[in-house]
């Protein structure tokens, strides 16, 4: 798999600092309160026909297979087993919906880039995801998860282009940030910041997280709380 960071890092010799999201204490507290409720699984959809009604405000989590989407959702909600986690790439094959009290709905999307999946299965996943992205009026943002150990890959760039074409707001969230040195993580984030300049639907600020240590989870909650405020304005 090709690493796209070098080709998107701007002119040779010009370093670009990563654009890291910053939130106020009030936003951090609002994010905490947003996720303090009991979250539950509500439905799973393997086809467009089986999608649940468009109620509330949805945010979706996308990423390469085994990037840690389910672990991040568990970390956000404080539920260790809300989203099923697996060491087997490609395990999640449906759109999984979770809800608590309030308007927010979380959507765990099938992982992409799993090379061992059959072509028919990959085509079905791709079709479902594209149909969902283009036809879901209450979808407020997609959080695209990038493995902090590896940075942005060619398969990620393809997904960003798809989100651009759907005119959907999305924000990059780095996972597993505790498994990489601070210097290497900063380099991956800087390269991603540079790459996002070419993607019109991308939110410019990045968030680095670790589901294991809890790092960055308050900031991601705050980002979602801020999004709901902006959505309601």
C-alpha cells in the first residue's frame, strides 16, 4: 500500500506544522455531558433498503480495516463492549447504529482497504457506503480514522475524494497515537495537514487519540459537541 504523505507534503524543504484542534473548557465539558448517557445498539444495515429512518443527527466513523473504529466508539461512550471489536480485518460488514438520549446517533461504517475480501464483497460494501453518504440528509459529519503509526495511505485518499464528491464535511482523527513516537506522529499529522489542502470538504483541524490511554477522547467529544451547536444554529 502506497504512503501518500510525501507526494502531498508541499514544496521540498518546506515544513508544514500540523493543524491541531483546540477546544475550550466549556466545550470539553459539553462533550463530556453529551456522552454521559447510556448508549445502546439500535440497528444494523447491510443494504440501502434496511437503513433506519433518518432521525436525529448522525455522525459516522470511517477508516481502514482494523484502524480501531469500534474501540474508539467504545472509548467515546464509556462502554467497553458497545461496538464489537475484532482482530480480524473486515469483520464489520454493515452500517451499525448507536443512540442514547438526545439527538446524536453514532454510525460505525464497514472498514475499507481489506485486501483479502472478495471483489464482490468489496463492491457491495463500497456501494452501500456511497449510497449512504449521498442519501443521508441528517448525516452531519464523517470522522475519518487514520492509524497514527502509518499516516495517510492511498486508500484513505480515495475515500477523502469520495467524501469531497458527496460534499460531506469530514474530519481526520488519528488512532493508536500511544503506539508511535511523538516525532513520528507529528510528521504524519503535518503531512496530512498538507494533503487536506487539496480536499474542499475536509475540516482543517486534526485530533490525535488513543482508545487505550484515553488521550484525545475529551477533544473528540468536544468536537462533536461543537458540531451539534453549529448544526443547530
